[in-house]
């Protein structure tokens, strides 16, 4: 299952890089410091409470993604899976509050993020870690609730990776940073 997700993630990264390169090579004003600032400060959200919620949600997601590296560790402290489930519950609650406060503008991103977080939390609550790690490194041999949850989790995470490749809040900061690293003279940077 992990190999299937990594293949989709590689395709999504290639699509995001292609879109960034295409916009970088066709527009002289595509790279603006505002894009990076907006990305880092959740600047599309004007309300400070919603901005704090969005920042907390993204921090929970980043923590959860870092926790997935423990798939490489055979034995972990027994408290760690519970902490991961608690972080997932926090991300799920924050996502629900953000959706209620803001409205759903990007339906594919929201639906796939919600399904990914919900199935991750359900796996943390319903299945032991050892079984999930075995299933993640292979394909389920027989149908089980943990296998079904993991399959839905991988499918929704794959859909999320593909849908994020088409959103500007990922590609615009990448284009800006690439333009700053390359420093081509033909590009004019818009200063804040």
C-alpha cells in the first residue's frame, strides 16, 4: 500500500513542479514575495481566529505526517500510537471547524482531506499498530476492517496529494522560492 501511495505522490509532485515551471517560464510577475508571505501566515484568511485555526490544523497535519515515519520503526513506546490518534482527532476537529467557519471552497481538497484524517483516526482507534504496519508494507491478504480502513486512507491520501498539486497555495510559494534561487534577470519581483 505504501508503494502505491508513493507512486501517486511522485506523480503529484511532478504535476506540481510542471505547473510551477510553466507559470514561472511564461509570466514575468508570477513570483511575488506576497505569495510566500501569504503561504507562511495563512494570509488568505483575514480573520485572526480562523488563521490561528488554519495554522493549528496544518501543524497537526505536519506532525501526523512526521509520525508516519514511525512505520520504519519496528517497536515504539506504547504511548506513541495514542499520541498519533490524539493528533489526528485534533486535526479532524480543526478541519471541521475551519469548514464550518469558512465554507467549502475547494471541494476535492476538503473531501479528500476529511476522508484521510477520518480514516487515519478510525485506524488509530480500531486496529493495533502492528497489524496496520504489516498491512502498510504489503497488500491485505484477507478482507478485514483494518485493511479496508487502510485502503480508504491510502486512496483518499492519494486523491489529496493529486488535488493539492492543482492548488496555488502550494505552487505559488515554490515558484517564488525557485525564482529567488535562480535569480534570472528577466523576472521582475513585486516587492511588498
